[in-house]
């Protein structure tokens, strides 16, 4: 699972980014390919879990 949060560059920084806000990523959990295929199949797609698993496996391996 991925969460986004905002991070502000400190004013004491001497770069031109000082005081600006940036989105940062926080990783909370890793998924297996099977978990990812199941998750994707549950979210409004016409493809089955098996079809998605085949595409992911071809992509990663």
C-alpha cells in the first residue's frame, strides 16, 4: 500500500526549493503478483484475475 503526504522544505535550506511543498511517498505494505492481480480484478475491470496475473507475470518475468 502506498500513501502520499506533503513535505515542506525547511526555510533554513539555501536552495531555491526552500519553503516549497512536495508530495512524498510512504510505502506501508508490499504485494505479491497474485495479490496485485486480485486487487486489480476487484476494481471495475472486464479482465479476470487470471488474465491480469498472466499479463503481470509476462511483464515482470
